[in-house]
C-alpha cells in the first residue's frame, strides 16, 4: 500500500534531517555516536535537496534513485546498530535500529512513481 506521495516523503525527509541534527543534544550522544548521527543528518539533507521532487532544491537525483539510496541507508543503519551493540552502546543500538525500521517503513509506504517527472531540456 503506497500511501505517501513524493511531496509527503520529502516533508518526512526534512523532518528526519532535523531529528538527526537535534538528536545528539536531545539524547546526550558522545563520541562516534554523535559524529555519525551528525554526518548522517548532513548526508540526508544533501540527498534530499538534490532530489528531483517537489521539495528538492537542485533536482539532480531522480526520485527512484533517492528510494534506492534509502534502502542502502536502511541496511547500513541496521549494520551500525549491531556495531554499536557490539561496542556496548545500548543507545547507539536502539537509536540506529529504530531509525533503520523508520527509513524502511517510509520507503515501503512511498509511491516512487508520484514525483512529477521533468523532461530533458525543461526548466526546473
């Protein structure tokens, strides 16, 4: 069931970026956990502003490719969760586990055909 449009997906992406950038302060993260969370927030912001959908700024990355990137990110987040778990960080394990599930859920619920397509040579 694809209930999220490309525009709704984009709004969720920006909310996720805000959450990621605020999380180190909210959850009192330190060390690698803090650094990786900030880097993930910055990377997700970059991907979102470069995506060709209603809320993208530069519209370079096709929306379907954005979706594929998110699948890879969800898998990487799962790996990060287990890495933090093996290093004794319960916060890192739960934070990245829940984040992986959330990103995967948004992917599954998004209609990746809903983004308006631009034709070659058409103005943004």
